[in-house]
C-alpha cells in the first residue's frame, strides 16, 4: 500500500462520515459532522501539494527538494478557522437548544417536548 | 485642487461633529457654520473663472479598468446648484441652531446635515457619471437618516423608510440607465458623454437608457406617480424639510434632467415622457396642496407641484424653456426655503401646524407674518417678486407648445396648475396670517428671536430683489448656466416685470382671478374633494409592501421547510451530481507519479482512523464516547502531518484538537447526552448512501491529484524568496506573515468575529426562557467528589510558567523553525485553560488581568498597523522589513516587522479561544446568579412572550 492510497482513502472516509453526520436530525452530530468534514477538507488541501516525506519547508541553501509550503500555509489558517466555525456552530446549537428546548433540526416536532406537554 | 477641498469640506465637518457628541450646542453650530462658510468662500473664489467659461476640472483615476475616476468639474450650472446647496445650507444651520429644542442631539443632527450636504455637493460637482451615482446613493442614505432623525416616532421611521424605498428603488433604475448611457457614449466621463448627444439619441439602447434614467430622476424629484413619499418625509424636523425639499434633495432629479439635457433631450420620447409627467405632477400636486390642513403638508404638495413645473419646462426641450426651468429652480429655492422656515416658526410659537386652528397671526407675530406673506406671494407668482417672473416665462413657453398636435392642451393644463398654485398660496396668506384672531391657540404666538427669522428674512429680501432687478442680479449666473444645459449658446435672458400685454400676462391674470375664486369657495370645494375619496398613497404603498413581504415569505417557506437535513441533503446531492458530471465528460485520469511506500506504522494509524470514523458515525447515541473517537481522528491527522513534512500543521492540529475537544465537552454538559433515535432506518440508509457517494468522489479526486506530477506556478517563488525577501527560513511561517499576510489578517479578523458572536450568543442566554431552562438544569452526570483535585491544581500552577515559556519559545523561533503566532497563541491558551480546569472558573477568572475582548481588538489592530506601516515607507501594504543586530551576551539576532504582525496574530488567537471557552464554561453558573425576573434591555422581551404563549 502507498501513502497516497492511505491519504486518499482517509479523505474519502472522513468525507463520507462527515456527510452522514451532517444529515442527522440533532444538532450535536451535525457539529461533529462539520468538524469531520473540516479534517477531510484540510487533508485534501494539504494533499494538493503532493506527499513528501522528511523534507519540511525549512529553507536551506543548496537543498534539492522541498515540500510545497503554500498549501501548508493555507491549511494552517484553515485549521484555526475551522475551530472558530465549529465553536460558533456548537454555540448556535446550544443556544437554540436552550431557547426552544429541543436539539432537533429536521423540522419535525420533538417527541420529548410533545410528551411533556401531554403530561401537563 | 480647490474642487477637491470644496468637495471634502462638508464631509470633514460632518466627521468632526460626529467625533464631538458632547460639545455644547454653540460649538456644534460653530463647527458646522465654519465648514459651510469655508466651502462657500472657496466656491466664490473659483466662481469668476467658471463664469468666464473655463470649467474647472480635476481628475484622479480610481478604478481605471471600469473607467471610474474621481473627476470633479465645475461649470456654471454646477456653480448655481452648489451655490444654492451651500448658501441655503448655511442659513439652515443657523436656523437649526435656534430651532432644535435643548434635548435633541445637535451634534448628530448637524453631522448628518453636513453629510447630506456633502453628498448633494458631490452631485453638483461630479464630472464622471459613475461618481455621480455614488453621491446620488449617498443622498438617499443620508436623507434616510435625516428624515428618520426622530427615530422614536413611528411616522418618522415610516416616512424615512418610504423615502428610502422610493428614491433608493429609483436609484437602482438610475444605475442601469447611466451604465447604458456610458456604454453607448463610450465613456463615463461627463464631458465625453455630453459630446455624444447625437450618437446616444440614435442608439437602439436610447429608449431603455432614457426610461431608466427618468425613473431615477422622477422618484428623486417626487414626480407623479412617485410623489407620495415627499409629504411623508415631512415627519423630519423642520430644518431638514426646509433643506431637503426646497433647494437640495428633490432638486437633484431636476438637476440631473438639466445636466443630461444635451444628451437626452430633443426627441419626441423625451418630450412626451418628461413634459407630460411634469404637467400631470404640477396639477395633481397643486390640487392636493389646496385641500391639506397641515402647513408642512401644504408646502410639501406645493413642492411636488413646483417640481412638476420645472420638469415640464425641461421636458419641452427648447433652450428658452430650459432657461425658464433653471430660473424657476433658483426662485423656488428662495421662496420655498423661506416658507418652510416660516411654517417651522409658526409650529414652534403657536404650538400647531394645523391651518384650521390658526389664523389672524399677522397682529401677533408681525415679522413672521410679513416674511411668510411675501414668500407665499412669490409662490403664487404675484409681481413684483421672483416667482412672478419665472411663472410668466413658464406660461410663455406653454403657449408655444403643442401636445399631440393640439396647441391648447399644454397652455390650458398649465393655466389650471397656475390657478391652483395661486389658490393654495393665497390660502396660506389668508387663512394663516389674516382673518380674525382666535380666542385660544395651543401656545401663545409671538415673534421668535432673530436667529429664527433672520435666515428667512434674507431669502425673502433676495426674492424681492430678484423680482425687481432680475437681469442685473441673476443674469450673470442664469445665462451661462442655461448655456451649460443646452450645451451651446444661451438663449436671450431678458426678464422684466412688464413686457406689454402678452398671452402669458393674460393667462397670469386669469390664473390669479381663478385662484382667488377657488379660495373664496374653498369650503364647498373641500367637501367636493372629500367626496372623491382618492386612494391614500401611503396605504397603497404599505399594502404593496405587505404583499411583497408575504410573497417573499411564501417563497422562502416553499424552499425552506425548517429542516436542515433536507437543505444539506440537497446541497450534498448537488455537489455529488456536479462531480459525477465532471468525471463523466472530463474523464478520470490519475497520473503516474511514483508512489511513496507506506510504513507499517502508517497503516496501523490509518486503520485506527477508519475505525474511529466509523465509530463516530455509527455509535451516535453515546455522545461522550464519540468525543474520544473524534480525538483519535485528530491525533492521527496530526501524526500524518508530522510524517508528511508539515511540522507546523501538526503543531497547530494537535493544539486546536485539544481546544475543540474541551469546547465540545463543555457544550455537551448542557446538551442531551443520550437522545432518542429520530431517523428511520430508511432515512439513515439514504444518508449513508449519500455519504459514501461523496466520500468516494472526494477520495478519487484526491487520488487523481496526488498521483499526477506537481504543477507549480507560484510555490517555488515562495521557497526562493523566503530567506532573501522575508528574512526567515520557515517558509510556511514567512508565507503567513509576509507573502500572504493580508490573508492572515483576514483570518484573524474572522476568528475574532466568531468569538465575539459566540459571546453575543451566550451572554443573553442567562436571561429569558433559556435562563429559565439553565436554572432548571440539573447536572445529570455523576460528579467527582473532589471538584478541584489538589494534585491537578498544584501541577497546573507549576506548569503555567513552563507552558508560557514554551509558548514564547515557539513564538520566537517561528520565523525560522516550526512554530509562530498561531501555534504560540494556542499553546498559551491551553496553558491558561488548564488553570480554569484545575482550579475552577471563579478562581482563575479573578486572577485574569486582561479582558479577552481587548486581546482580540489589540491583536487585530497591531496586525493592521504593522501592515499599514509599510505604506509609510512607500512599500505595498503588508511588506515586512527585517535586519540583524548584535547584543553582548545574546549575540547576533534578527528583528523583523513580521514578528510584530505575528504578535498580533497570537493575541487575537488567545483572545478568541479564551473568550469562546470562558463564555461557554460558566453559562450555567451565570444563569443561577441572574434574578429570575429582571429588567431586560427591552420593555417587551420577545423570548418571554414566546414563553407565555406556550
């Protein structure tokens, strides 16, 4: 097996998991799905610079080969931004839950809430 | 150069006033007067040159690719308009100083007024039609703020909204029209456009451009059927009405008609559209004015009517009519500003503007009454005043104009309009000032201090002087201005009170007689008018708006049923379909780049990652456990980064991972832990299928790219210039803080905004329904008996200085070795968070010295200043500089401005991370402390209302 195969399949698996989670009916898995999609996308962007082993982008005179620094710089900020995005989505989910009493996002009534209302 | 200063002066004054909200009223007025006087002086200074036929012009390229330039150009027409804007503006500032009650924020008012004045002046000075558009929109926006100045009153807000909707909507049409015009003329420079009249009129695009431009002009100048916004804009304080509706805002449309006259006028289409609209507006506005009772409403509709008159004159398309139009523009500005100020004085002193409650004021406030009656007489077109001359000229032109071959239509309708104008003007005089005194007025009317009446007295004096010596006083300005409108030689301007017995004079006499008759029989006429039950434009407008909103809501309800699932599923499906389509037609072609062999450790890590991914996706109900799986994924990704030559990414990933997991833990504490399964098996199978399709597609895409040879357009540039140009050997870091520093600046700004949004979302969560829920929330997990274990607390405290050192070290070496601001910021945050975890929120928060908001702000500001600083050295934005220095003991070291930028990055990251986590971590405690019933920021709390309904 090659590193390229491992990375490509990992990206595929993470994307599949991310999409699946994003389509769930409650907010928390959706946030996890977003986080997982971020992993996949960051890896994908990183892979655009091709895979290189043991030659980090530290400049030396006379160095023959090096890894592509540009995707790395882009991914570095992307990782930090994905944190901001995940945090914001999570807090949005939390506030919605606190305001409405349900963490559902499928547009259907919450069985728990209905249950409680029937009892009172 | 003078023109630039002239255009900037009102804006400078506006900014200055906005910065001094607490200064005294006198200081505010002083600042405003100083700026307007300076601008007026500058205008007079350049005037002689302009009048000698040398149009002053300056030009700076702004966006050359769009042919957008800052071209300022002053000709006689612009001079006339700018003179009115500044001259009447000066009087309005003085008037406002005495008019506004002590409680109103004078600084804000004058600041907005000068902002508006700057926008209007910009229209008069623009030498590029795109620039003109920008100022045009700015007048709409600033007048919105002025009309809605009393934002606590519903009618002020509604009037402002209506004005913005109508004039802003017309502005949209105008954008289209001017773009078409520039396209046809081949340039957006006004001088070039004006020279292309024949080309434009012959173009097939001419009708479309004309209609769009006219929509802009007619909405701005309140022409029928867009006239209804103007009376509702009267909710503004009177100085605003006096300014916007006499000399400025509403004249902008008429001014643009005059400005583009050489290009657009002269066709049948122009005549029938413009002249007819003007004619109808003149009669409709005058008729409504006659039957209103609010002084300002009477003046507003009379303004509509008078604007119609000017529009009609420009619509005739003859040079003589254009001359009459511009002359009336001047006269109308003089008497209408005076009348608005007069109505304001009456309102101020008598306590009402309802003409039915007033009357007989001549004895009580003689000065005001004298001024008001003279100005109204000018509006009626009575000799020997300015208004008489231009109305005479209008009738003269009307007599010579045939409409659809019928020579009597225009003179007859114009006569009706003139008679109605006489009637409402005389009504102003007779029912307000003359007649018997009332027994009681809402207040006791008397003449105001000179500051209030002096400005209108000056205008009234001018309107008398213009009537007596028109050629001497205005000829020098009107003649060249008319020449600028017609784009050639000016028609002869010989206004006089007596021309002998002409058809115009006959019509004038008939109009006065008919007007007097109408006033005499006003009572019966009013009852007849009320029987007509004309539709109320405001209600129609609101109903139309309501329908639009309903329609929009129905649209969005149809697209969005409240299910995030459906939205996302459609989006993912679309992405997959596009991907399949691309492969279908483009083919799938991986390359033959030599592959890297995978060591056994990598295969083990990969297996772990796949297993963890499957576990997160398939065991969703154990939410805490899924967090462990998620962190496994993060760890494997970090390891991959290390192995694949990306140490910076690995450091970032691992620290972000830590913070993210902490955040998820905190949120999960308050969210349901083991929710009921909602989706059916069928739905889950569908989702799984969609996920697998997306995953396969992205995996295949990644594989195809990775197996092809690299295509390297710019990366090697970064590598080659990192050390020599950026002064650092860590190319990733140099890229972040130097090559692409502007990007990085954007990223930290976004991060800061995200953190502030989190703060804004969580801060009010302790109140209302959500606060109630938080107070009822019971910890549903077993707690450790030791809340702050001693070992953990002591170790965390010992570790703090060490962790800080590591952070500093990572920061300092970042330019040359893996590290840098992002990573250092994250490490320091984690070190601080550890204190919060070990010793509790209260303890740690009390020892916190710096506010997180300030950290974010300082970070972004430091980064911005570093970037802007390079401009001082004539280098492009965000250029970094570096040098090597030697100190005893320390030895040789490097200092780079990029390091300063990196400090900004680190501060912003620390602030953002700490703010997000700190807010989340103590929200439940905060709700406990919050009193159950508190005084919210609003009297009506929407959240509470919803709670009640439930």
